C-alpha cells in the first residue's frame, strides 16, 4: 500500500536516520549533519513516533537496527545516495563564483564603488568578495587576492596595482587651511587609524616630521578600522590622513577634499597594493575579473590629483 506524499516523514528526519544508520553513532551523525547530538536524537524519536515503531535497539554506548529499522534503512539509504549523486552532479555543473579576497578597507573604499561597472560589463560572471583583514592564500576557493605591503614583501608573480599616497583630507565644511598654524590645529579634531606598525598613518609621526612634535589638536579620535575613520571624515568629524588611492570616489564626488597649505603636501608611504593570482593559465572568468581590477588600478594611477607612481 502506497502512502500519499503528505503523510511521508520529512526529508530532514530521513537524513538524520540515514546518517545515524550509516555510522551507528549519534555523535558521528551529528558531526556529519552539523547538528547537536540532542537534535539528531530528537529527529530519530520524532521519526519513530511518526511511524509508530522503534527503529533502533539502544544499548550502553551502542545502537543496532530493529527489524523495522533495517528495512527502512535499506530503502532510505539507497534513495539518499541517489539524491546525493544527482545534487552533486548539478553542483559540479554550476559555475563556481570567482572569489577575490582583500582587506575590509580595500573592499569598502575601493572595490565596492566600482562594482556596478563590472556587473554591467560582465553580467555572466559571478564574483564573491571575501573581505577580511586576515591574509587568505590564493588556491582552493580563493582565485585572486589584493594585498598591501612594501615591494620587498610582495609575493613572486604579484602585479603592482598602485602605490600609497598619504595626505590630510577632510569634509568640505572644514577649513582647508586648518593645519597651517598651531592655533588652527588646536581647533580641529584629528581622526586616526589606530593600527600598530604603520607610523605613516599616525598623526604623532606626521606632526613630528613637520616640526610640530609638541603641537596638539582639539582631540584625537582613534578607529581600529580604516573605513570607519573615513566615515567619520565624511561626516565632518575631523581631519584624516587619507590614503588617496583608496579615496578616489569621495574625492571626485566632492565629499572629501585635500587640505591646503605648505605643510600638507602628499607623500609616498613606500607601501603598495598588489594583485595576486592573475597568472597566464587562469580560467577565463578569473582572467576577466583580474583584467577589470588592473583597468581600475590604471584609472587610479592617472587620477586628477596625480598620486605618486
């Protein structure tokens, strides 16, 4: 006698039963299903209640099929195996997205403002951006990486995208000559990326290099994420040491501007941004994403505010 579909147990219950039957272990089945042991145990109890028969003999740290359990497992296991094969085949046939990893600041400030142009030009390429401040190696699921480092630390095969030009920037409402004198400095807030090991992004070093080691601002607001500091600058909260290559979009839009005066000339930090993984033998979708990144980098290098090469 065949039951109507509506009366069949749910697939989740069948999956839980099959996983336990294959391992003869609640613990191992839970690991395979990424569930807790109690959740898998509840699935088995729910299935037994729905069928009205026990499916396992439960001993001390052991399981064994009942007659009904063994009968159900033979059929359910075969069906689940077929589903695994068919769904796995479909997953293989579906194109994998091109994964690009980069820091959160590069993603938020440089990549995302340009993403619409790529989607318009390449609607058939799926891209996944892995924004993290942890270095992810190219390989496996990661196709391309944008790294920030000095030239001597760049990996073999890395392609230089652009350097790093540092200059004070602020919202247009802030006096563009607010760093001209000690008195003017004392009236403004300074916004700082509070990251160790990068003195070129710290105001104390910037002021000391200009003979103002004893000068002080109204306040120094520190941020552990560079893009958060930029958001504060966009909101008019103070003056930031801008990484001009990453700030091209708000500079062009007039949301931020370079300050004026003899002390605020842009300088080269000696660091650079690099593209990793764009070799000659990469698949076509990866090559298209890499070429687009290189094109965007070329635009940055020829920006109107003339960053250092």
